[in-house]
């Protein structure tokens, strides 16, 4: 049974409304209550104060489809995009939340019912795996979760244990925390990394994480002796997140999020606007695989840029605006790789709005403004490239510090420079470039400290700790652009 991404979003929200949840609209991508958070990156962000107990709502159960961007900060998937089947910079996170109301047993039962009931998503149980927290020095193994999964109908053989990296969640060094339980879907051998029939846990491409259930059940505090201690929360809470693009991929029987109906129209638009197609790829300067990755990057980055600008971000040289600028320029750069050196990203904006305006009506009012902003950035980047290209001498390429300054000040993409060095038969000073970049990142981190001590959430504070999961198998070429 075919379901569109829009129907899946709606079914999710309706399912949880039927379980007594209040449907709440996504919050802005710009967090209003957390200066240390770069962009909204999970459904729970807008409820952070409710979980902390400093905000009270009239409802104790909520469900949302939250706009998320993971392109900087604690979660950074920017460099994965185009090279894995499941990562985007912008994505929608479907979630259900309990504020001291139901807990683990119901959260597990709800998730399993929605995924497997023939009245809802009807996924074949034999394709699903679940994980539970294996326990560590501070926290016991999550036997409860295992028991509830078994009661829900999951055979023990399909339940795996994972460590704290994947299956323990904390809001910060102190505060609410607890074990997670994830649900994975087996995309099948066709999606495998190596073509070998590997079991769960040994093939990152084949087994795709679709849903994460967080059980907030402890409060971490520091004892007078200075040691961390976990005590049970009086009212444990639930926070879950499922990527709409991933569940759409699954329910539409595809191997990649980018083959779902949430992306196909955008990839088509990118093909139309760049003139690239797999047909002429071999004759052109880019290979088929590289070109396809560029198309995915353009489609992804057009969504991120459109939603970020609609939510009030402007391209800039620092902070949030810098991340937006990086995303836009990366998209433009991939258009150039496909042979398009005229402005085209602003046209992508209209394609994104056409797909998303029903679910996110705020896009309609913003459409013209967003397209204009993107066009201006495209024009400015074209000028920048012209200026930068003139300064890109052999001497600059052989001196990493100077090359970095060209990259930083003029936005000259690294690939442009390494290509030029190769053409000129000289060696690009990558070591010096990396050194200069690291120093700059240290400075940037220091300047983004504002307010971090005021929040309970140091986990959100670091700007460039990346969450790189690698892109084995699908990697088309250099990820650095
Ligand atoms: P992964 O391990 O695949 O990177 P994650 O564990 O980082 O995912 P969570 O932080 O648990 O993801 O987020 C909850 C859900 O949101 C995930 O199970 C997934 O469905 C979705 N999700 C997370 N990151 C992305 C992304 N970059 N693009 C699309 N969906 C995502
Ligand atoms: Mg994960
Ligand atoms: Mg996860
Ligand atoms: Mg991740």
C-alpha cells in the first residue's frame, strides 16, 4: 500500500492524537529558549523546559512533526549528506512526548502498534530489530525495556544491546537522562555495504535506524563529594523521534530516503535546473555516481536553506548565518560541478515550497523573500568566486595559511583550490590549511560560548564536535566541498 510522505506524517500525528496526545506545530528552527543550541535538532527541544519542570502545559501528552537541522553543533550531518542514504541537513522528526504521564511500557507498545499494525504502517515484523541499553557503571541494563518489547511481540533474538553512545540520552552533564531504545529496519541485501549477507550490527547501510525512544527516568546531579549520582525522577517522561524521510523510505519500499516522494520532485527539479542527467554523464566532466551525489546534495541543501531563511536566518559570516551560507554555497558549488554556473538555487526554493507548503504554511508567506535572498547569495558568491579566482596564485596554493584565508574570506571552496593545484602540477599545502582551519575553529568555539553557563544543557554547547558516521559504500568522491 503506497503512502506519500505527507500521508505518513499525518498518520503518525493522527495515531498519537488517538492515544490522547495534543498535536503541536513544529517550533522554529531558531531555538527561542536556548542560546547554546544552534538550530532545532530534535522534537524535544521545544519542550525542554517542560521536561525540566520550569514550564507547565495544559496537556501531558504531545505529538509533533518538528523541523530539524543537523549541520553544526553537537549533531552535524552536513558532510554525510549526499553520501549516506539516510542523512539530511534538514529533516522532519516525528515525535510523541509524555510529560510525567505514561512511561516505558506504553511508549514501547505505541511504537510497536503504529509500525506493525495492519491498520497503520503494517511493517513486516521480520524486518524490524530493536536495541536496548546494555548498562554501565552508573546505570543498570534496561531489563524493563527488554521485557516490554517481548510483551509487545518482539522475539528475544531480535533484541540487541548497545552501549551509552547510542542508547543513553542526557540533556546535559546534570539533569534528566535515561536509557534509549532504538528501532531499526532491514532494508535487505540490496542496500548492503559489501553485498555480503551480514547480521544486524555489522552493516550500517542495510540496517537503518528509524526511531529512537528516550526514557527520561533519572536525574543526574553532583554529590557534595563531587561525584555524579543518578536518582530516579519522580515523574519519568518520554521523548521519541522518528525521521519522516526514513520511515517514508521504508513504507514506500525504497532503498534510500532520496528515492522517497519527499525527494524525487526535488531531484527532478535539480536535474531540470542544472541540465545534468545520468544519460549525458559519461560524456560530461562528472561521472554518474558523482553527479547523482551532487543532485542529492542540491535537493537536500535547497530544503535546508529554504526552511532556515523562512525562519529568519540570513547568510552571514558567523554563527547561524554562516552555517546557512555554507549550505547554500555547497549547493551552488555542486550545481557548478554539474555544469550550471548561472544562478539556479533560487528556483529550487519554489520546488521546495510546492512540496512542503501544506504541512508548513509559514513557507507560503516567506516564499518570495526566501527566493530573493538565495538569488542574492548566488550573485554574491559568483562575484566572490571571480575575485577569489584572481587571487588564487600558485604561491597561495602552496601556503596553507594563505589558502585558508582565501577559503575563509572569499568563500573559495577547498575543492576549487585542490583542483587548481593539481592542474598546475603543484602540491596544495593541506597540512598548513588544516592547521589554520583548526585555529579558526577554536576561535569560533570561544565566540559561541555566550550563555552556556546559564543553561542546563552543556551538551548543546559545542559548535563543531561532529557526529560523523562515515559514508562507506556510497561515497562517490571527496566529501569536502
Ligand atoms: P543516526 O545514527 O542514523 O545518525 P541518530 O541516532 O543520530 O541517527 P537520533 O538523534 O536518535 O538520530 O534522532 C532520532 C531519529 O531522527 C533517528 O532515529 C532518525 O530517524 C532521525 N534522524 C536523525 N538524524 C537524521 C538526519 N541527519 N537525517 C534524517 N533523519 C535523521
Ligand atoms: Mg544512531
Ligand atoms: Mg538514535
Ligand atoms: Mg546521527
